[in-house]
C-alpha cells in the first residue's frame, strides 16, 4: 500500500482535478481495492500474488501429494491450457467457453513452475532448457518484427516467455553459486532490494529516466534509447529501494510486527 500511496500522490500532484481534502483518501481507497491506482499500471502484480498466497496452503498439499509423473502431467496440462488461451483467439478459434472454466490457468504457471523444476530437473538437462529459452527469445523477436499485430503470443503468459523464464531460473540454479565474494555480495544486495525496486521502477521510468534520456542525443536512436532508459531506471530504482527499505519500509515493518521476540 505504501507504494500505491506514492503513485497516487504523484498522480494528484500532476492532475488538474481539485477535490475536497476528504475526497482524496476516499478516491485512493476506491482505486486501491479496485486495482486501478493511477500511475501504477504495474501494480496488477500485487493482486495476483495476494490471490495465489491465499491458495498456497492448498496448492502445497496438492503438489506434495503428487508423485513425479503426476506433477509432470500437471505442468503439461497448465502449459497446454495456457498455449490455447494465448493463441486460439489470435487464429479466430473461440475456445473461451471451454477455457474460462479451467481451474489451472493464468499466472499460476509461474507460481508453481519453480517448485516443479527444482523437484524434477536434472543438471544435465539444462542444455535443453537453455535451447528452449533461446528459441523462445528468437521467436518473440521474429514475431514482434514481422507480425506486430499478432499480440497474444509475444509476452507474459506465452509459451515462448515461459521457456525463457524457465531457462533463466535454471541458469541461476545451476551456476548461481558465485565464488567471487564481490559478485556474491552484489547479487545478495540486489536480491534483498529487488522487490522494492520493482514497485518503484514504473514511477522512476515515467517521471525521471525517460525524461533524462530524452534530453540527450540518444533520443534519436530507437534501440540505444531503450537500453539507456532501462539501465538508468534500474540504477535509480535500486537506489530508491535501498533508501526506502532502510528507512520508511523498515519503520513500517517494525510498526506492524507482532512478534517482539518475547
């Protein structure tokens, strides 16, 4: 909620609409509970996570009760349903009446895939996952280049993106044990602040990074502009996350903490 308040305040500061003082908190709460906080287009992620967290005790019991063969079939079922969900509509095939009633669809795949990969994966199989990730990236770039109007399959829940995500996940599982102390310290630090950096990045991108990059000569070059804006957003987001996590966030966590160590 803290970051939602920040985004709402930023929106209010730029809005031409003037409300009574008591209308602002009412409007914010309405937007917060409906998932429409202004200037916080990426906060949909929070509502998905909350829903999945509520299901976690039941999902955990179900998945632990499966043997390895059943777990493989379960993952394949989700992948199959998700593939149909992404591509059928783009080819003019209406399967909504069937797929809308499937229990295992949507963002659940990313929530359970990590567990399934860690349980079923063998290190020698990494090359096949790496190949699938590379192919997924290549297909995404080709599709974006030659069929930009076909948007269902280029991001998010598309099989190509799932393949890339699995490859990156297993890359860290296989080679994430960094022996270099500096690299290990940097990775741990980034991991600790990555959540706040994610929540802050959209505001920093729109309010600072893009504006700063557009003041330079790089703005005339499409790819370099994206690269520079991305790097600047990452740097500023982690800096903001480090400051907030060490001050306001820590204070709020201590305020709501129920376990005082007694």
